[in-house]
């Protein structure tokens, strides 16, 4: 009766010993995937920040063009009123 119990324990320990490297490898893969995810997220955030700055610059330029057009329209209106 003692021999089958010893064989079971030995088989269990052998199974655990063989499974441990697989679990460790899976953990390493998970860590690698997390690192890649962080890198991609950081890159996306940096691209987004750059796009935001470009968008603000375009908006500011459009605002200046709009202001210049407004002033030009006012001057044209004044010139037409002087001609009357």
C-alpha cells in the first residue's frame, strides 16, 4: 500500500516539475506583452499630443486668416460708403 502512494507522490512532483517552466514561460510572455502594450500606448499618446499641437496651430492660423478677412471686409465697406 505504501508503494502506490509513493508512486503517486513521485508522479505529482514530476508533473509539477515539468509544468513549472511552462508556467514561468507564460509569465514571461505576459510580461513581454504588457511591455509591448505600454510602448504602443506611449507612442500613441505622443502622436496624439503632437497632433493636438498641430491642430491648435492650424486653428490659430485659421483664426488669424478669419480676422484678416473680417478687417478687409470692413475696409471695403468703408471705402464703398465714402464713394457714395
